[in-house]
C-alpha cells in the first residue's frame, strides 16, 4: 500500500492486518479506529485539537491468540513513533530497575532515529555527489596526477590532459564501478567514547549513556587513518556528508512533535502488574508501578535529553492474558484511562488450519522456503495440515493452552529429521501427509506427561 498508515481508512487497516493475522476482528477494528482517530485529530481546528484525548485500549485474551502480532503489524502500518514495552520490566520509583518514564525517553529516541533516517534519505543524492568529489580529490591530489592514491592499473589517461579532464575520466570510471576494489586510505572520525561504567540503580542506565555522550562531546575530535576499498569509502564519505547536511535541531523538533501528536506505546503484560496487595509495605511490582504509570497515561511532561515531551496525546494500547488478575484489579484511576476493552477469542482447530496456510507469512510457507535453500522441495498435503491442527488443539486442551505458539513446537517436532538431513539430500522432493505427522508424534501425544514437556 502506498498510503501512509495515518491516512488509511479503518477498513483498509483491517484488510492489511487480515493478511497476517487470522480472526480477532474486534481487536483489529478497535486498533484501526484508534489509528484513524490520530489522523482525524490532526485535522481538527487548533482550539479543539488539544481537547481530544486518545481513547486507550486494553486487549484481553490468552497467550498465543495474536495480541503481540497485532502490535507488530500496527507498528509497520502506523509510520509513526511506535514502542512495544513489557509492563513487568518496570519498577516503582526508588527501587532498582527501570522507571516508567524511560518508555517515553525510549520512544523519543526512536522518533529521532526515524526522522533522521528520513532526512538522510532526502539528502542522499547531494551527499553522494559531495562524497564523490571528496573521493576524486583523494584519488587525484593537487600534485602530479599519476601519483594519485591507489591508481596502479587504472585505465591510463593522456599525459597532456588537464587535471579537469583527468578528473572527469576518473569520475566515469568511478561511476562505472571499475575502481570499487581498489584500496584507499581515508581519514575518518574516531569514536571517542570514554570508558565509564556506573553501577546503576533506578533510571541510572539513561544517566550512564548521557554522561558518556556529554564527555565524548567535550573531548577533542580525533581522527584516524583507515585503509578501505573504494566501494566502502563511498559509503563512509556519503554518511559523513549527509551528517553535515542534516540540521539536528530540526530533527529533534520534528521528532518531539511526532511523539506528542502521533506516538503509540504498546504496553504488553499489563496483567502482571494488576492486583492490589494488602501486605505490609509498598508492593514494588504491582500497585506502585500502576501509580507511576498513571501520570504518564493521563498526560504529563517527561524530561528527555532532547527536551520536554508531553504525553497527553500518546496512544496507549495495553494487552494481557488476565488469567489470574482481572482488569478490575487495576487501580480505578488507571482503569478509567483505558476506556476501550476488547476480548480476543481463543483459537479453534479451524483457526489453526488457516494460520498454517493463509497468511502471507504462514508457518508452512516459512518451512517450505527454509528447506528450499537446501535444494529440498517440501510439500504438505491437506490432510497433514488437518492432522497438525488436530494435535495442536488436543495438546492445548490437555496441557497449558498457549494458542498458535503450539504450532511451532509441533512443526519443529514433525520436521526435525528432515531438517537435520536436508543438506545431504539436495534435489529431493518430500511430501508430508497425515500418516507421517501421526508417526512422528504418536508416542509423544499418547504419553500425556511427555507431551507436557516436549510439545
């Protein structure tokens, strides 16, 4: 699709998600509307734009039904700063671990990289031209043309030719790639990162990195000589020229605007911090993290190394299995900040059959293509697909239900022998049928204790 994710209609967003994710129509519709609302808000009059708060979402469903996959695909569609984090890795302020504000710092860092990459692409042509001129000056010093660096064996030029004509002849040879394998010595900037290590407590990880960057900027810029091939020299010089053409202040300003207006944070494993313990002292891993998370979701200002970032209009999409805890176990203030709740359905046998065959990145397609690299042609008959789906459903019912992830363990077991011997049988065609699947898994499926450990 050529249109950016922000301009896609909800119907188009769902259609795009359908190419990779089976079922879960309610969740797809909810995230599609939320993504479209970012575009709608941008088109409101300025006086109303700041009043429209994002409608944050909680996706509730067992593991392996597509919550994280929806987030991954949404990130590619959004073309906006998008960060996926796990709620369980954060701790309450004052304890060893990461504080919740670090997710905003990470999102800003990601946005800066995104904008910088876009601007680098925009000036790529100018940077390549400047790099070419620098390279030609290295190849053809102002002294005698025949003393040029690395020109032994280069197509000779007439002695009486002017330097300009010689330079143009070299340029044509350079563009034709005939000099790419020649070695050349370059003077490049040395990375001056001081060796400093901080035994970090809460939030000190970022301080460590910031301190390193500050000291490296204070130290004098050193250069070093590197001997590289001309093809590599073109790339290095183009990067240096692009850096000169990019205004980092503009990059930072654009990145902060994008984070504040279209940033999306996917907060996974929210159920791991749900629950209000009544023991003695503060509960580090649960209610304390919720209290710290609340101002970020409500809207606050977070200090980053690029400046202040407001979180009022960042969209939060949370997800969790909620097997033990329930959304109602979250503190009431945090519940109120996630008005949209979507329940994802457990996957059925028919869903497994579709997951194995329909998506663009279908599991069977992945294994077929992997073995094709060894020269082995692998085919799955329809009854083999049905057999894999049947066994996945049975094992999920008897053991822990891990959803579509069960298909990975079963297919690895089925194809273990073929994958091991594939390098020794190039050109061979193999068809997997239901009999082969049953034979490979019969012992494990019969033994319930064994299937708990192996499948």
